[in-house]
């Protein structure tokens, strides 16, 4: 698996250290723009979880239990 340095060297068309500071800044700027455009594999919309009131459910179960007892 290639390292980050070898990937950057490949993308830059040669050794990064042989580039001028202006060329390196342009390369990094382009890489950032591409990253923002395509994102990463982990960029998934967050899932929401609905909050449930336990006490409300408990009250409903108690009411149903009382109703069933009164019918029995």
C-alpha cells in the first residue's frame, strides 16, 4: 500500500521536494478542492434518534393493566 508521501509525489508528477513553494501551494490547494468536492468514504448523513419518554410509556402500560384487571 503506498504511503502518503509516494501518493503526493505521484500526483505532483515527481518528488515534492523538487517543486517550488508556489507549485506546492497550488498542488495542495487543488488537493483540498478535490477533497471537499468528493468528500471521504465516511461522509454519511448522521442518523437521528427520536427521544422516547419512558414515563409516558410506563403510564400507558399501567393504564392498560388496570383496564384488563377491571375487565377480568
